[in-house]
């Protein structure tokens, strides 16, 4: 078990981004296209946080062209450049899966004061 902890501690990011469920975040992801590398931004609401340690992930949801898009991002992945918080939402649930069935104003999350 100590060997596994040692290996995973090397891969952990020094400064873990503080992300909570209900926040609107901008995730900057490195994308390789042949020999070139660029950064793509995905902005949406964090609807779930899972696991812990090296395998910690966040699920980010947004609506693009009328279609709901969800992406799961490993927080400690080297392809994640940075995660910035746009706004803090006030929620009373750990998982916001109920947003999948909502559209328009009912899918809004009020801002934390």
C-alpha cells in the first residue's frame, strides 16, 4: 500500500483547485492536434464530484446549441491546464443530476451571497 501511495503522490498536483458542486467553472484543457498543442476552454456547472486522491473527478455540464453536454474531468490530469471559478452557486445537494431534466429558468442555480 505504501508503494501505491508513493507512486500516486508524485502525480498529484501541488495546488489542487478548490471546486465545489454548483459552481460555474471554466476548465482549460490541452488538446494535441498532430504536432501542435492548443488550449480549449469548457465552461459549465459542476454537477458532481467523485472519488478522492489521484482519481478525483468533476462532472461539468453545459447546454450547447440546445443539447446538454457533460464532460468528466480528472482533477489531477496533466492535460488540465487550470480550472477557474466563474460564479459560486447555492445548492443543497451533493449531486445535481436533476438538472438533466430541466430546461431554461428552472435549470438555473441561484448565486451564493
